[in-house]
C-alpha cells in the first residue's frame, strides 16, 4: 500500500526555533508549512520551503488562527467571512515566499483549533474550502478523515485527501482526544507504529473508550513540535516499510 507521511513544519518565529525541520524533512514525504498565523515568518517560510524542495518533499500551506501565543490551539471568535479572508491571506503569503524559492505549494491543511472547529462545523469547513478555491483551484485539501472538511472541499470542486494522526488518540466519534485529556497523545513509538499497521490492515482506528471505527487515509501526520518527533517519524517509516508499505507523497512532485 502507498501511504504518505506528513508533518507540521516551519513553526518557528524570528530567533525562536520549533522542532528539527531539517531532520524531519529527511523522513516525511509532505510538509505542512506554517503561514505566519499560529507560527512562522517570511524567513522561516523561505528556509522551510527551500529545504523541502531540496529533499523533494511536497509542500502544503498550514494556515491557522493568528495566535502565536496560543500556537493556534485556541479558538478565536471570528465570523466565517473573517476566517475565509484569514486563510486566503495566509495561503497567499506562503505561495509568494515559495515562488521566491522556486518552489510550489500544492495543498492546504488547516492547523490546530481551526482544523478541529472545521471538523465539526460545516460553515467553517466551507469558509476554508472557499478560501482555497479562490486562491487556486489547483490546490488540494488535506482533511482530517471522517470530518466536515471532506464534503466541504468536495463541494467546492477541490481534490481532497484524508489524513489520520500517528501520535494522537481518537474518540469514538472520530474526533481527536482534546490535548488536556488522558489518551490525547501517543508518545511511545512502538505503540504508534502498532496502531498504524493495524489500521492499514483493517481500515479500523482504535479509539479511547469504544470500539474501533472505520476511517480512510492517504496520509499519516506526525507532529513536528514534540521532543521525540523525528525519532517517532523514523520509527514509523521503518515499521511501515518493513511491513511492505511504500512511503510516497499523496501528490506528485511538480
């Protein structure tokens, strides 16, 4: 089976560094690059997309709430129109910087609290999809599997790919366990790999407090901001390849 590994990268700001982007780009096949909302700035964006291009990693925009202090993990009260304009501005910012680096942005994946809100609220998912379509109909959407993000993007005529999370726990309704609750994070590499292999074999995702649920995925996310993120990504890639899975981008290299 062909499967993509993606990670949220470019999440530093000025002199502040988050994660080891260079190492992670040697492992993953797609990179979700922060666009100046929850993190990043023009220099960080340029460095990240340049590194991704040099490693033949597909580049995606990762827009989120303009909340660096909360790292985009707090819901900021906004109208759907404000969300639409915020997302389009952030995508455009990354595309502009990528053009300077001779790179191309291929898809959009919403970040953090914005993504979780769009998972349940169709009007928010539609605002994000409209923003993507307005910027470029050639952009695809990487959506959380089994959420409102998928049909909203399809309704806008966009190509949609679904993802699951290697290092996050799931609830019986298919949503991620909130980070402040037990079971939210999967920190052990072996446990994360075992769950992924079981999912890829069965199509069923293990959840907290319930029976496994069906999900679909063309991509697996490993968050890039954790202390052991690179080690987990390498362990997962090795485990998946050992089981016969091909690690490759869900979109072709331009």
